[in-house]
């Protein structure tokens, strides 16, 4: 994952179980067909027309969940990150009730064909499987594949620039259906990560297996629209930019919450309390997250507001009496849909103290002298059947006492053009600049091009198989700031050179 912070068994491993469930599902379908046939004489022509329209709409729209870490797609992908994943996610930010905020754009221009997983889930409504996978091979001028990220930047442009195998496997299990329609269900997700160039053991210094999601939820509450109550570890209302896998608004963690409480006039309130942001967090800390959505200032536009508060909790254990401090952060975001077949997300964020994490928990010993300010604009488009892409502009200012302040500016674009129904050409150009108050400006320019085999023409269509070439150039300040062994440092694989290149292949898939 390239988020700011640093479970499930696939059905394909259970062939006997899968065939049994398939046979049972077909038997149920046959019985249902007989029952419906018996009642067919009571069905009016109007009802038939309505059913036909519904079926047609369903076949051309498949909501998806979010980017990576990585961002995870909950069903067949369409224009959305922000999560399988990513974190995972890595999937688009049109998020389902299980993980998110913004409805998917399900227009015909952005709809993708159904996948085998979607068909399986239709046959097993009580058990749903979802997942995300990226894997590849590459070489950097005769060495193991290197990836280019500027010191001080919180993300990197990812096309042809990912040096890990990463996968998320999710199972959504309905546990009980109440007579009033309310539903109790459980969600579990296992993530697997392993560095390229090392045996895929998924443990040790070069790999890991984690359980980033494991929660229970109540949904379909009578008269309460899409409100839900949840408890556990969850990807919660994540927003990301896909092209650099940057989760800029990501209050995920271990906690409990009530989401989408209807206030009237389309307004919805969500509250959650967390005790831990991520599995390896060194110290527990309470974080309150409050969000308001459903403000529509213009046609196709929505305003979303978020407030995060972290109270102080006394000295940190084992820190020789270092005190914690309270902190807070606020986010205001405007989302404009139906814009050249896509959407634009404009966000402003500000935080102080431990709130400098800007939605997650920052350093607990930070006083209110530590401040963070971020402006971000991300625009994805599908202007024509064949031409789509995503564009990012970002400015962040981190203020710290004693000369520790710095400014990060990032701009990038990934255009995608479909040559045929299954062959696309895509490019990626990104520029990062980091300017510390007490040092020279560091720069990194990274460019990639990839010939792509895909299921469909759109930007968000997956799976994709890419053959890519990547080139990067960085300055002396970036080289001096890089950690020993980093590709940008003099002790890295490129030595004293300040340019590098990579060729390779990668597959990416969410389902």
C-alpha cells in the first residue's frame, strides 16, 4: 500500500464446495421459475415492461468500490478511490455500502462487462466474494526492478512503478435476515504483500499477511435508507487518487460507528470512534470522526464535510514521560459528477497536533505548533468511448518547529486511449517537488508508457495486462536526501547517475 501510514478463502480453492452450491442454486432457480410461471397470468404488460427496463439497466451498470492501498472493487468495476483497496487499496472511489461514500458513475460510457466473480455472487446471494490483485515482473537496467519515489513525498505515480505483489481477498457473509428486511452480516478481508525479486512467502522482511477488515454490520434498517451500524476493523469512507494511490481522506481503523443517519432534505450524518488506525500502530489513541454529506450546492455537485478529533491521553508508555496532546483536522470536499463522463474531486484539509494526519492519527506528541494544510484536485474523465484518464494537482504545507517544515507539490496525468475493444495505450507523467525550509528543493520527474490488454475500453476497466517502459530523472538535492540503498541515492542501483529506467509487465484486477 502507498497510503500515508505506512482473510477470506477464494472459492477457486474449494471446487467441491463450489459445485455443490452451484447445483443448489440451479435447483432453486428452477423451482423459482416454476412458481413464477404459475403466476404469470397475473402479471400485467406494464409490470413486464418495468422488469425489462430494470434488467437492461442492470446489465449496463456495475457499481465498483475503491483504490488502493490499495482500493478494492465491491462488484464489477465502473468509474468510481480511492480502496481495494487499496489499499488498498486501489479501486475507484465509487464505493458500495460496505466501504464507502460516493455512488459509482454507472452510465453506459463507464460500465464494464461482468466478471466470473459477479456471476458467482448472483448465484450465492448470502456469500459474496470480492478481491484485488496486482503482480508483475521487471528489470531496471539489468538489476531488480526499482521504483521511484521522491523523499518527502507521500506517494508516487504508479504506472510501471510498483515493486510489490499485492492482493486483497474479501468475503461478505450474510448471517441473518430479519422479517422486517434488516440484515446482519460480517465482512472479512485478508491482504497479502510481497516485494518483487523475493520468494513470495508473504512474511518476514519482504512480505506480510494482514487482516485489514473484519467487522459485523446491520444494514437495511427499516425506513432509514442506507444507514448502517458497524463494529470492528474497517476501510471507512476512504477517498483516494488512483494514479498515485494516494488515500488523502482515510479515517479507517478499528472501532465502531453509525453511518448515513438521515437528517432530512438528503443530508446524512456519520459518526465513528476508533482506537487504532492500523495493525502495527505503536500506541492506541481514541479518534472521533464526524462527517456530513448530501449538501448539493449545484446540479451534479455535492459538498462533504469531515471533522476528526483526537483527545490527549496522558504520557506514552515507555517514552520517559513524553506527554500526548490533543489534535484535530477538518476536511471540506466538493464532488462534481457527470463531467466529461467522469467526476472532479476538490478537497481542502487542515489539521493541528496529532490531527496533522489529516483524517487519521498523527504523531501523538505533536503540539499545536505542528500544522498541515492540503489542497487537492483530482479529475477523471471518459470523454469518449475510447478516451479516458485521470489528472491530479496537489499542494501540501507541513509546518513544524525548529526548521522541520516542508512543502510538497505534485502534478500528474494518466491518459488512456483504446485502440480496439481489448487493446489500449496509456501513459503516465508525474512531477513531484519537495522544498524543506532548511534545504534545497528536491525534484523527481517520472514518465511511463504501457501497451495494455484489457477487458473493455474504459479507463476503469479491469483486468488489465500491461507491458511498460518507465523513465525517471531526479536532481542532486533528491539524491542527497534519499536513504542509503534507495534507487535515487548514490548507493542505489543507479549509482551517481540521476536517471533510471525500467521495463516490465504487470497485471491489475479487481472483482
